[in-house]
C-alpha cells in the first residue's frame, strides 16, 4: 500500500492541535480569572467528598447498630475510609466535571479574552436555566457511561490494569465531548449543532484529561486544563471549518 503523505500530514495536524491546545491551557493556569475559578471548583469538589465521607461514617454507624454489630469506632472508620477511597476513585471525574460545568463559562471566557478577543465579542453565554440543564445532562451522561462500563471493568478485575483501561476509554469519549461543548455552545447560539472538533481530537483530549484524573494532585486541575484546552480546540476547528460566525 503506497504511503499517503496527505493523510499522514492530516493526522499529524490533528495531534499537533490537541497538544498545542493543552500547552496553551497549562500556560494560562496563572491567569487570575482561571485561578479564581480553579480555587472555587476544587474547593467545592473536595467539600462534597468530605461531606460524603462524614455522611458515610454516620450511615455505617447506624447500619452497624441496626445489625447489632458492635464493631467499635476503628472498624467503622476503616470501613468508611475504604468505601470512601473506592468512591473517590470511581466518582472523582464525574463530580469534578459536574462542578466545573457550573464554572465552565468563566474558563472559556478567560481563554477567549486572552487568545481570541475578536471571537469573544461574538460569544453568547447560555441563559442560566439552559446552562443548568446542560450541566445536569452532562452529569447524567457521565453517570450513565460509567455505570455501563462498571460490569466490563468488574470482569477484567483479575487483570489489575483492565478496569483502568475500560474507564480510561469510556471517559476519553465522554470528557472529549463535554470539554469541547463548553466552548462550542457559546458560539452556536446554545443550539446543539454538530461539534466542529473532530471525533479523533475529542477522544485524544478526553484520554489525556482522563489519564490526568488518575494522578494524585494533578487530578485537581485536570478538568480546568481540559476546559481551557477544549476552548482552544473548538476555536481551531471553527477557524478551519468556517464556524467563527456561527
């Protein structure tokens, strides 16, 4: 089969655009607007997990008492800690993305103000009810996708790495869509028209962000970086597909 130079160049451009967008996103982490949103979203995410952990502790206390098992404080705390760790691993990306969606417009606006000022003037932030509805739909998709993946991950549990690969693949698709929609909806009049970012680029972006969410501490900024990179990818796609005036 002859080597297709045009196809190779096209694929190279796709990859370059994704990693260029990620580099720009990391480069803007020091922006005061981004820092403010990061502090808010990270704080709320951590608070939700802390409150959930406390609630879980007291729920287990009630369950042990109801079952007549006098396990003592240590066993109760240990059980709560184990369940909380498993829940954190499974739910973190869902909760972090759900929280971020309520702040996404600010991140995209900060990216556009610095890198795409002309297009920033044409953007139309979504009305609050529509913004909340989109966030809830995104949360529903995240929960549904991960619940569907759960049985497949369970089957591959004996392989140790199998579950991580399953969740990485599922969340690569999920995150890629959500992170680019955050910017696209500002320029599509809120109408869910086809996202101009190509499917391979969305999956690549989603895979990088999903992998970042598996790394302690880095996972705290993964969704922030993803939203900023998604904005860059969306503008890149709009520029080459004639979507600036959408």
